[in-house]
């Protein structure tokens, strides 16, 4: 197998890749806590999604650390990132949607885990079929990248709507910044990765993007918690 990077992986670059994971984990943890406060039934879905997304980020960062320290090329840790993140963001987005409907007194399909479980099974099953059909092709990975992107944007979109309805203009703006940064990073991902400068640009962009996400999630979580305790979380929080 040809190496993914032709340059020697700097240890500082590898360690720096954990920062976006930490910021993302902090933001997703806050959203999972918020979902649990809004709906006990949807809470476990949010926490499972949180664990899956963080696992994908940790594996990818650890892949770079292994490359920098021992030169090991555990490619599955890098290429399998969307196997974790695709289902993870799907579960988180659905959990937030279900929680918003619960606050509004609206129904959701029961049991609450059924629909997201079917979606995840369909995505992973399709990816497995594509991989078995042509192991040399990256079609399965691109398909799961699409699932990850849709789930991520759905989660951010729901958070933006809730932030706006609760008067949190800054939080909504920071969630938008995160979405725009993701689009930019996807564009850079199409470029050759054998460029150390590009790697630094990508990682700093990812770090600031996830920092914006974490700050926005912190504001939304705190405001939602206060409104729930005061009994003033209006039904407009929920989506149709």
C-alpha cells in the first residue's frame, strides 16, 4: 500500500490534530446534554452519536500520531473515519429533532431509535456492499462522507433554528461559521494531501471551526437549560 503522506509527519502537526477533536467533543457533549434535558427518550441517541463522532476524530488524529512517532501506517484509522462519523451525526441530528418536537408537545415515531437505526443500517450496508463489490474503489468512503455531511449540516441547521428562536444571534452566527468552514475544508480535501503547508492550513481551519461550534453549543446549552428551569422554553423551539 502506498503511503498517504510522502513527507515525514511532524510530531507537532500530529499532536495539533487533537485540538479540533477536543473542541468538537466539547460542543457535541453540550448538545447531547441539552437534548437529554429536553427529552429523556432522545438522550441515549444523542450520547451514542457523540461517542461515535468523537471516536472517528480520535482514530484519525491517532493515525497521524502513529505516523509521526513510529511510522506505522494503520490506514483503517484514517480511512474508516466516516464509518464512525456518518452514523454518529445521523443519530445526533435525529435526537435533536426529536427533542425539539418533544418540547413542542409533538409526536415522533416510536420507538425513538427505530428511524435513525434504519438509516444507519442502510448507510453502512450500502457502504459494505460497495466495498465488497470493488475493494480498490473509494466509492464506499465517498458515500459515507456524503452521509456524514448531511448529518452534520442537519445537526447544525437544527441548532441554528433553535438558537435564532431563542434570540441567540451570536450562537446562530457561529454555527453558520462552522458550516462554511466545513465547506471550505471539503474543497481543500480534494487537493493533494502531500503538502505540509496545506496540512497546517487544514488543521488550523478545522480547529477554529470546531472552536466556533463549541462556543455556540455552550451558549445554546446554557440558554436552553435556563429556559427549561424557568419553564419558558417556548414551543417555537421545535421544528415542524
